[in-house]
């Protein structure tokens, strides 16, 4: 009587099997009816399913909140468009995503235990890296409607150094083809009286050194233009050359598929090439950085000789050279360059030498400085370091943006600068497209 004939899915199992029914055995064991056993089994299965479903939902919600980093300080939630207050040393914004998650958990745990969370800020402040957004004070700045009214001018820093060797005609033409509105180049006056386009090692304090660029000792100032063109070759393995070794040609390299273009150009050669090239607009801007000494007067004279005053502009870290340009050409557009240290009276310094623009290093163009420059009638530009310097900053300084990716460019754009001197003009064009799409959907403020 305790055996039950049944068929499991007759469409699949054609042979009837004979085995004890589990519910019958349990009913006999506990001396209860079969319906009671069936109902109890259904309740247990339903409770188990409900418990598993609740656990799955809870884990999903926790994962979602962790993704958006919503914690006890909602003003720091990264998914929000605006932040409630600026904080240059904001430790939550300043950390990389894994660090932010750990730090947020520490803050919440301290609050639950009644410990003041601000003490954790002070403990961790020295060990956390900056975020570029917080350093520029743009985490709390809303995009107003008037911020959308002026076009952003894109300048190729030394041309397009990731696609061709920097400070060469090929690099400048690549920048124009990538959509840049202009290029920036560096000039030195050699002992023969010619201006050449070159940057060199040594930084802005002692520019023009050859040891890293060409693998030899000395300075570009030790050569004539002809000597520099024919005797100096570029070090293919130097990290500053973002284009890579395959894009760098040597005159004796017969295996190269490229025509030899990697030589030190004269400024006159570059200006003539850009003026005649079909891919370069007549309104293309050429920003001439007066890198070496005694470059202001011959640069202005050469530009005047070529009748390119409308296209050419001048800049320098040595502001006395800006004053020289202003004395020679009252209508010339000039920019005062600033490095990592921006003095409090930078506006007064620019106006004193007659500069039209102030050129900030990309991580010093804070919202407040940009607004102060605009209020004084000065245009603004953010300039980026060379490829090697930008790589160092990305690895060691700023963990909220990539190495001159769209996120970095969009962060700097939020400061309100009107020009961007970048190493990747093609990526900058994509950043502008995305920024414009965002602005089109922003509500009016």
C-alpha cells in the first residue's frame, strides 16, 4: 500500500517506474495526512525562494549604490552634475575608484561608531593624490548658458606630436588635418641669424639642450641653421616623441617608407609651408613661442616680411620679450606664459607688458583665475606638457582623468578657458563634440 505508480513526463519517459512516494513515506512516519505534507512542502519551498530572491535584490542594490558611490556624504557623489562646495583637498574626489570605495566605507563606519569623520580627512589628506577637477575648482561650477556662447580654439602643441615628430612641417599639417584651429611652435635664434623651430631639453629655464633630443652634448645655440639641419639627428627612442620610432626618419635610413622630414626646420620654411598648403585654412593661427634669447625682434620682422601678421601670434615665459613684440607691433596678439607657479598678481603682470592673453599650465587654470583674467579683458589658454610630462602627471598626480583623454580635456574645459593647446588635437575635437551635446541638453541656469 505504500507504493505509488507514477510517470515522470510521459512524453520523455515511456516506461512506468515503481518506487515509494516520498510524501506517502513521510505521511506514514509522522502519522499525518498526505495533503498536510504537500502543503508543508510547498510552504518551505516558497519561503526558500523568497529568501534567495530577497538576498539577490539586496546584493543588487548594494552593488548599484557602490557603483554610484552614494554614501553618507551625497554632495560628493560622482554621478551628480554639480557639487555643493569646492575643496581643493577633497579626499573622496581625489582618490582613484578603489581607494574612494575603501575610504567611503571608513567614513561610514566612523559615523556609525560616533567618531568625527573629519578627523579621517586630516589623517588621510597627505597620502591621497589630487583629482584634476578638485584642483581646478570645477567640481562645484555649473555650466551656465553664457559658457556656451564662445567657440573653443584648439591649438596643436608643437603640431600633432603623436602622429609625427614635433615641431616639423609634417606635424603641423597633421594638426590642421585633425581639425585644429592653429599650432604652437618654439623658436631659437642661431648664431647665423636664422630662426629655427626646435624645443630641446632643459625645460623653460635652460631650453634648447640636445642630450635627450639628439643624444649628444651641447645646445642648439651652438650651431648654424645649416649645421643643425644636416648634422643633427633625432633620438628615435626618446619618450618625449609620442609618435614613436617608426615615424622618425634619418637621412641615411633607406628602409624607411617615409620621406625624410625629421630635421630642424627654419621658421621661414615652416611659415611658407603652412601658408601654401591646401589643407591649412587662411585663418589658421600660428603661435610662436619665443623660446630662446633675442628672438622677439627677428620673429616680428620675419612675419612682417612674409605678410603673415594676421595669422601669427607670440608668447613667452620671459615676459620682457612680450613687451619687445608690443613695441614693434602694437596690433600683435601676445600671450604671457606661466608655469606651475602662478603669482597672485598675474593679471597685473600681463597688463604691464601689454599681453592680450594669459597662458596657464593645464592644471593651474582654476575657475577663479580664469574668471579673473576674463574680467580684466584677457583671453585665456591652457597649455599641456609634452607627451613624457603628461604621462608622468597621469601616473603620479591625477587619478580621475586619463592621459590627455576626453575626460581630461572636458575637465579643463569646465574652468572656462577659451583656448586649449593640446598634444592630441583629434581627441580634443571629440571632447568638444561631446561637450556640445551635453550643453544642448542642459537646462538654462
